C-alpha cells in the first residue's frame, strides 16, 4: 500500500463525500494502492521508448513489484530498431513489453535530433547491476538464465558479493536449442515456479531472449523479466566491456566488433552503419520542422499549480497574487488535503482545521513528484513550523498573511517557468533538434575535459 495517492478509479463525488471528514481522515482515505504509473513515452520510427533515466527505471520496476505486478523490459539498440522495422514477429514482442528503454547512444542522439529527447541511455548491461543493487536493498530475489557456460553462476556470485543481502533465487545455463525441447521447457518452468524469483535476467542474445521471455513469463506473471544479452560475460570478465568514454561517445559497437570481427562485421559494418546514418539524417530532418510553438510559450501543456488551503478566501487571494505575476498557466484550488494528480507547482497550507499536517502532505508529494516545486505557507510561521516544512521537502516557505514577503517564492517560480519556456523554444525552433544534440555533445566534451583535468591534478598532488 502506498500513501497519499488518490485512486483514479473512484469518481469525484466519492472523493468529495470525504470532505466532511477531518483533514487527517481524508488523508488516510487517500492511502490506497498505487495504480500503474503512466510513463512519458516518445516515438522513434514507430517504436515507443519510455523517456526515463536508469534510476527511474529501477525505481519503477521495484515499485511495481511492491504493488504485486510483474512486467517485461526490453532495451532496444540500433540493431533492435532495424529488426523492429523489418521483422513483424520481433515488432510484436517489443510492443508487448511493459517497459522499453533505449540501449544505444545513436538511439539517444536520434531522439534528440527529432526534438523528443530522452534523459539518457539505459543499457541492459548497466541495469543488471543497478537493479540488483536496488533489489538487495528491498529484499528482492533474482534469477539468472542463459549466458555462456559458467557465466550464470559466476555473475551470481559477483552480484551477491557486490551487493550484500541480494537473494539469488537460482541460475540456469540451458543447452543450445533448449527452446525447441518441450520437456526441458517444462522442467525450467517448474524450477522457476519453485524458485519464485522477483526479477529474471535472461542472457541469450536478441531475438532469442525476447522469444524465450515471451514463452515463459505467463507462468511467473509477478516477476519482472529483462533481456540482458552478453551481460553475464561482462560481469565475469570473460568478455571485457568497452571503456566508459567509448560507451558515452557511441563507440561501444567498435569495441565489440574488434573482439568478434568475423561474427559482427555484417551486423555492424554492412547493416548498422548505413542504418544509423539513415536514422540520424531522418531524425535531423524531422527536427527541422517547427512544432507547436504557437500553442503557448511553454508548449502544449501549460504549467499547472495546485493550491491547498481550507480557507476559501485565502485560496482566492493566492490565485489572484500568482495570476498577476504569471500568465499562460492553470490553477486548481482545493479546500481539502487532496493532492492527487501531477502538478508543476504546489502551494500547501500548514494547517487544516487546526491539524498541522502540511509537512506530511509535502513529504508524500515529494515522494510522488521529485521535480515539482513545493511551497509551504502558514498564518503562524514560527521557527518550528519553518523547520518542519523545510525538512519535509519544501523549496520555500512563507507567511500567507504577509504577501510582501513572497518575493523569494515568486522568484523561484519565475526562474522555473523561464527554464521551461527556454527549453520549449529550443526544441521547437528551426533546427531545434540539431541544437539540442549539439548542446548534449558540448556538455559531454566539457565533462570529459573536467574529468581529465581532475585526474591530472590528482596525479600532481600524489607526485
């Protein structure tokens, strides 16, 4: 059970009927099971990709496990996308997955060029470690299926040693052609059912691993399944992974090709490079077309404000004050501590009918929406109230009886709105995608130079 999220299945009249209860009772009534979150998604050549970071991906999977729901993660790279466009059966498997994150720097670049940027590359070879770390912290178990002989147990030992508390539900290195053997599949399903893993890493290479996951996941529906390719061999050191700079510059394919030129020449040189050139060119051309700038200076979705106060007059006064400073935004006012929904800015009263539940509301909002700006206010702003609101996660606190002292809060709101407007202008202006990609490359080079200078300085200190 998660606290503080209103159940979207209940109608508005049901929620409003609880308005007659005490504020704390209303807050308790909102402690319902979390509904499956809708993740931001962008389209690249018809393939939907979820625009989340690596850590957001891990949190999503673990939260879904806590809610009793399983799922399937695919990590499309350039070769996967090429196959997605040509192979109908593979396309169906990718679309069936619950979570699709970009494993490939060219994919990230293409999204930036067409002005639908995603936060970062989320590689399966990275997910196996960060997700195992998160699983260890939450007491979840993992099962390792596939890999070269011995790499499944070797990877399990390394992960268990690296993340104390991680539970290994089992490992299995099946023989070649096992997916065609009904007897072996039946035994494997029984073993998985008995092991009851929370997360299953499948290292069989694409598209075989996707076909196997599709075959097995229905028998263990509460588990999360991830295809991780050659990751077991990376973890064991059997196959060295490309250095981090090569990964960030989109050259990991070159490192892999140098390791296995006979097997990978066709895939990388004769298929991958022409496809990448075509993909990036198409994305850049698509990014040249201005998109939706006239909708508003902030884009098609106007910034939203949620105002919570049991004093109707105070709510009206607050909206009037904010609307005189900021236009092209939307306001929602509520007289009960119902903070369900997603907003960009929250203004939360500290007191509801004499109960000081403001900090609790702020904490719950912060857990749901880490990017929002949250401001607390009170008619009796003493040192203890200030401390509690700030510790709960407020970005600012003010006395609602003295609007003249709201200037710091208004400046924070204005700064965030300006950032949103600038980002929208950059993404919708002519050549917006090219500019965005160029900015990303510039940031990468700046970070690389900073790291190089830092290492050089450290060597001088050591010497």
